[in-house]
């Protein structure tokens, strides 16, 4: 569990999604999926970083055999909607907080709330 905490602490230093160089204004969103009845089912996420998604997948493998981290490219230019973009980031912050609870560590602070 100590390794998970160290990796999670390191991942929490990132506060936004990584840019995807293959897409104009695109970024990578990570989630956790497993295969059920031949289909990929999303069970956790979205996450800002690959490490967060991998930690979550490793913790969920006891319940969901074969859970793995997957990356999806989102692009604000394809379907511009500021509310959707904000929602994805809010969900990623919530996923990070829930992962902190599962690891039994303090929830990372929200940088947007600190500025207020």
C-alpha cells in the first residue's frame, strides 16, 4: 500500500490533463475499464494521470478481474462546450478524492478553491 500512496502523491502534483499532440486542442483522459460480455465497461474515472488510473485498476482487480487503465482523447475543438469541459475536470477531481479515500490518505486540495 505504501507504493500506491507514493505514486498517488506524485500523481497529485498534476492538476490538469496531459495534452495530446495528435489532436488540435486535445488532451488525454484516463479511466478504468474491464471486459464484460465482450464489451469494455467503464468502472472508474475519469482521472488526470495514467498513474491514478493504474492505481485504481490495481485496487479494483480483486472485484473486477482484468481491470485496466485506458486513455481516451478528448478535444474541445471537436464539440465546443465549456460546461462539458468543466464537468470532465470536476469529475476527475472527484475521482481523485475517492481514490484518496480508498488509499486512506488525505484528499488533495482543489487548486481552484484555494484561489478564492
